[in-house]
C-alpha cells in the first residue's frame, strides 16, 4: 500500500550544497550535453543523437538521409537529456534552452511512425526487424527513457506535444504486447518504472497494465530469449540468450531473492517492481523487493553506495565479493539504487532507505562528475593505481581520470537528471504529514498546505534548521550513522519516539525545528567475510566516505598505514582545495621503501599524518594513486 507521494518537480526551490550542484547542471552540464548530442562539441566521442532523429524523419518522408549512428539505444540519451533539462528550467528558467528543446521535440515527433512506433535505429535501417530482438535491441528501454523525459517536460512547462508523442508510443506498445499478445519482456528493464510515472501523471490505465504485464511475465519462461534467438537470423552484439541471471530471466520476479546480473538492469527492474507493489498493494511482489534490497545493501554493496563489483557484464557477482581496484560500481547503478530506495519508501516508511539514498548520492553519484561538469566516470573504483588502472585488460574499465564522453553515454545524462530532481527524493508527503528524507536546503511547498524552509550546510554541517508555515506534522529522518542527535522545536527538546528512523512532530505556523547530528569522523571496518578488506579501515564523516590521494600524501598512499588507536581524526574546511571542501587528517605510519621486489628484512615504519578528501572529489587533480580502504596498524 502506498505510504506517501512525491512532491511535484516544481515544489522544491534549492539552496546551499544542492543548489551549487544544480547550478552546475544548469550552467555547464546541460549546455555541454546539448552540444555533444548535436555533434557541436570538439574532441569528444561523436553522439549523433539529434542527427538520428533528423534522419529518421527524412526516412519516413522518403527523403535522402544518412545512416543511423551509435548504440542501438542511442535514443535513450535524448529522453534523459530532456528530462534533466526539464527539471533544471523549473529552478533556472532558460528560454533559449526551452526553444532548443521544443525544436528537438519537433524532430522527435517527425520521427514517429504512423502507428506510434518510435525508434530511430529501426526506422532508419531495420524497419522490417521491429520487435524481433527484445534481448539486445532495447526498444522498450529507449521508450522508457523517452517516456520519463516527456512526463518531466510536461510537468515543468505544461507543454503537451512530447507527452502526446509518447502516449501514442505507449498505445503502440500496449497494442503489441497486450492486444496482440506478443511474447516477451524487456532485455534491459526501465520501461516498467517509466510507465508507472506516466500512469500517475495521466491516469492512463494502459500504462499500469503494461508495467504489471512486463513484471508478471518476466522469467515465467526463462527460455524466451533462446527461442527468440532461434527465430531470427541476425543479432546486434551476440548476447548469450542462455545467460539467464545476467538478464534477470532466470525465474519469476516474485521468487527472486539474490541481486544478480547486470546491476543497472537489475535495479531498474527492482524499482519497477517496488513501484507496482506500492500502487497495487501487491504484498508478494513487495516481499521479493525486500529480499532483493537486503541482498544488495547487506552483502553486495560498496561502502560508497556503489553496486556491481565486476566489469564482466557490469554485474553483481556473489556475496561479499567487493574488490576495490577492479570495482565497476557504475554511476548509473547507484542512480538506479536511489530510484529503488525511493520506491521502497513508498511501500514502507523506514529510514534505512533514505540512508542508502544519501550514501549513493554523496559518494558514487557525485564521483561520476568532474567538478567542472564536463568530464564523467562510468565506473567508480575504490582504488586507483597509475600505470595499471585504465591500462591493463583486467583494469581497463577502472579509469584514473574522467573522459569527456562515451560511445555508451548513459551515465552523464542520468546523473544530470537525478541531481536536477533531487528534491523529489528529499521530500514527500502523505495526508497532513510532510516527510524530510534527505537534508536538502531550500524551500518546499507541499500540496497539504505545509510550507517549509530548510537551511543546512549538510553534508559538511551538522545542523539542519526547518522553518514551518502551515498546520500538520513533519517527519524528519534520523540517519543511522549519527549515534547521538537532538531535535529542538521552538527552543524546547522534542522527546518524540524514533519510529523506524523518523521523528514525527506536530507543527503549525512559524514553528522552528533544529536537528543536530553527530558528524564526528569515524573509522569503519568491513565484515571478515569480505576477503579484500582484511586488515583495512575506512574513514567516513556524516554520509561521505573519504579517500586518500597521492597528491595530498607525497605521491604515495600504498605505503601508508592508519593508526586507529591514536588521537581522534581531525577535520577542517579548506577553501583552496577543489573549490572548497572538508579535509581530514589521521595519524599513521609510512613504510620505508625497500630494495628489491622481496626482502627478508622487517620493514621500518615512520610516523606521519595522512590526509583525506571526500571520495566524491577524487580524480580532479591529474593522475594519482587513490585508496578508500587503508592498511590498519
């Protein structure tokens, strides 16, 4: 049963830390990404997204046109870009950008076939192969991102053209899979959660029925992709249709317990499952979501909120397999984990879900973006070794500096759309209660009449101040890592019970509430079951995991050992580092260099200070050694 509703995208006006990142999205990332999508940005990998829509329109009109260029799912970048831009213009109005999007939408409309089908790859070069390769062709995945973009643009501007296009596309898909009863389910899940978003916006029950259908039939016939492969004489990548776990087709979704396969596909699927469960009160489906959630966060997740530990298939592997230097931890996977967490909150109000949103957002998601907004990580390793990372075959994915773009460019626009819409993950409402999940500065206007102003320096500051207008209740999350906290209302201590990670407080006009958290830096140790982390220790401050780079430690972090028995960790804000950040200093030892590859002489250790920065800011100062988990001594 649905416990709460997201606020509208126009209901949150950002300030503080969130605003700085949203300004980066607005001023740098969105203009940059538009130039990339329109092939106007020099020295980056060609995108051709806009050109593909132009050429698809020409193909439909019988005009001479160029061939399709890019990944089979290249259209998805268009949907994510428009979605991010839509969120951005709600807070940073930009008529010039809006005109460009309207012109882009005209091209999209012109590329839609008469029956509602919309996919530039198949319209341009493979029209007779539509819907024959659900495993690899990603027609449903691309449609999902386009649906989300259309919903966001309508919510932001009230303009319906793109929404009309995608509603027509949904009717085409509904006719194919529901009316005509075509077999199959998406090779890359995503459309499920997009359909739920459109359903809630338009109340079109075909959207809900389609989302339920794709979830209900998935894995019922685990051999579907094998039969599909035998029915055609062509392929795109040559994916193995018998790799059941990789594509989440190994069993019906309600029987699933372990998070397996491609981590982004899996977590998009779980998000759609949780979405449908909350809307339909499907307890069996939610119980499966809960098992999968536990599998991820208790056995298969990095301390940074990264998921997917292997570059082979960009996938989950097995419990407690969490290597550092070869971690995949795709930016998109942590974004999908935030989506999953937010939908789990819609099923049951527990602070653990918001804790994970915090963890993934302030670490892996922000790590995916360079501080200038123009370079991006796909994978986010927890250890970087110059000369090895990004160079040798086993570490080729674990780059040590961020590229400007990718041929498979899912992560940059995905990060942009999440950051630009973070207000919808920070706040929600139900009846007369306003929920505060993430501590995001700014003004929020809830439909229930409550207006809230939040002031905080979080994730660096330890206080969160709320000023209230309106009558009802406010539910404030108390993060699990804060061993001590205090809540003060109008100068008086609040003694309300902590219920599953939330404090519920009655409020009325002009009430002021101050939450104070314990931001004392802390050492974190891994389970003995994680073999790679034996004898290792990490440092966290608030929601942020810290890392140690060579540039702050005389070029070498691999010879350093942290002394966890010494004086407390010292932290201080440094306005001259990386645009301003909070650095830490811990006591430790440096192992003296030895001659030769091996030695029978016992090493010597020299006392030293070890300097760390937030993991989200690593790789902004050239090639460096980097390590999250340090040797402990």
